């Protein structure tokens, strides 16, 4: 067991929220066509509230703090917040579009010992990137921001969210990242808006292109063997009643700019608000959070008997957004199908009397693979 | 009498206690270390101003029922090992920039 796995297991056993994503704002200087947020400010936490929350998170044992938005650099108090977080010895990761980063900011981020900065980049082609962000000139400024951070000694990650508009550009973005000495991650899923509106889901690429990306071994890294494996078969019943669907609400959670606490950024089931209650009270005693924690794979409708069993990456948040946190996430069923060519139990049930779906790409044999692992199938950017 | 040693926590790492172990992570390469209880005690006490001998007498001897000379020898070895990895700084004088480390 690696040190990281050991830490995760210990946090799980002790009920420690090891990792928290804190969104400082939903405001943004871009208007990305696939964004799941409402960019109006409905009463963000003040500087004092956020600093106090950071004290509470540190006391609760949070180690990994992902600071995100919205665009975090629209908050004038951003560096006050990062400085306080680093003083509290969090491992801090920032998520940004990089547009507002200049040399002085890059150097300051480096000096603060920020672990990494994740920057959203949609294409190697300026016109395509700017069309997705709806901000003219954003490509140039984003790449420049990444370069300044890299030159200052900060670890930078390009997060390449793919959709119909840019799915064919990922190889070139990957090459640009390699040329700049920047880590590359691809996110192949457009998820519904936090308010449940599913309109943007239509931006997802077609199954054929998704399957091709899911079989690109340059993206799979050391996870290739697992991701390209044939379906694992149904989860054994005794295991299904012990296995947790994911870490959301168990060792991780999300706090919105308004203080609302959720199991995860893509699981918009409110479990409390830090303006009304201490974080630790929400973490330990929220009935909603305990409801999420009580769910085991064996409770999931159709999933425990599905042929994809433990090889499925079902997201409980997406399932919740589809109407039932104990139900299937059809978006994940579709990905399991794209990956293996084998329809899941719930995908077949959904399609009912229709013909069995045809595999877009047949399951491939394992190949010799690079060590890097740039695939994050569903991370919110 | 040997030269006193002073320890100062590195400020370019992330650190958190998870149960009885202390996790340390370096931003520069994301390397992760798990410190046992003894090393964690040294980390907590490494304010840059308190001599190691005093830390040993105050924190380690009562806890581990060990004589001061043995404890100091072991703690010095441990502190130097942590310093080699960049987790602590070790010096023969108090650290001037130790104002916020206490």
C-alpha cells in the first residue's frame, strides 16, 4: 500500500475529511459554453468567513485543499486566502483559467508553496478555445499565464475538457503541453448544471469519438490495464454490501462560495451550511451526509448485478442529477459501454425494447503503456 | 558538552496529523512522507528557538521512559535524517526567521 493509499484508508477509518474543494466564487471572466455554474453573485462568503472556515477545515484534519471557482482571481482577497491556507499547512491546489495571471502573481504563487495550478485549456487553436470561453484573446492569455507559472517553478496542469467542439483537438493540446513541459489531463464528460438543468449535456461528444479517446493509450498511463480490462462481472453480494460507491462524503466534500456543503462538487445534495453550523458538526452529524455515507454498492439499483460491477466508475453525483443517488448514472453506463463495448444492465434497461447497442469500439488488447496518467474522466474544471 | 541544535519546520511543505501519524507533502515534487509519533513530536516542537536537548527533555523523555543522553542521541539522528529530506532545518544557532514557527 502506498503512503497515499495508507493515508486515505486511515482518514476513512477515522472519519477525517482529507480533501475539500472550496469554491471562492462563481463569478468568472469567461462564459464557457459547457459551464455548470450560475455566475451571478448571490452572497459570497467574506474574507473573514473564508479565513475562519480554513481554520475549521484545518482543525477537522483536511489536508488537500482545492481552491476553485468560478475564476478565483476575480477575488481581490485571493492571496490573503492562499497565504492563510499555507500558514495552516494545507496542500493547496488552485484551479483557474489563467487569464489574469501575470509575472508578479506567478512568482507569488511559487513563493507560497502552492502544490499545483490547474488551468483549463480547450484547444491548441486560439479561435476554438476563445469560442468555447466566449472571451476573445483568452487562449493567448491562458497559455501565457501557464508559461509564467511554469517559469516561476510552479507545477502546472492543463485540464482539457472535451466536447463536440474540441474533441478532435486533444492530441494537439497534449503536444502543446508536452512542448511546454506541462502535465496534461483530459476530462471527457460534460455534466449537468448544478441546478439540475441538463441542457449542456447535449454538448457531449458522440459515442464513437468518446470510445476512441477512452482507448487512446497515451491518455491512460498506468491505469490502462484497469481501464481497458473487460467487464469485471457483477460485484459479489457480500462485497457489494461492504463496498462504498466513492469517497464523496466519506473523506472528501465540497464547500460553495455561499457556505453550502455538499458531498462533492458534482453531487449537489446540500448537507449543511457553514454560516449556520460549524463545519465539523456538519461533517459529523448531518443527516443528509450520513444518508450518503450509508449507501453501499449493494443498494444501487441494477448496479450490483451489472456485468461492469467493480470496473464501473459510477458517479453518485451524476446519478443524483439523473434523479436518484441510489440509481444508475447513465452517463457512466455509456462510458462503460464506450470503453468495453458491453452494455450495462441499466443501459439495456433504459433502452428497453430497442436493439442492443452496438459497440463503437471493441475492447482492445492491453498494450505496453507509459507511466503518466493524464485521464480524469469527470473532474469538474 | 556538545553544541546545541535548533530545529525549524520547513515552510515549503504541507503537513497534517492523520491519527497518530503526521503527513508531510512537498509542493516541489508532490512527494509524500508519513512521520511516526516521535518524528511528529520533533516537527511540532521545531520552532527554531528551542534547543533540541530541551525538546527531548520536555517531550520525549517523559513519554518514552528513556534516559536523556540516549534520547538526545536518537533524536539528533532522527532530526538530521529529516533535515536531509528537507522536512526540517537544523542549525547550531536559533533561527532568525522563526517568528511565526512557534
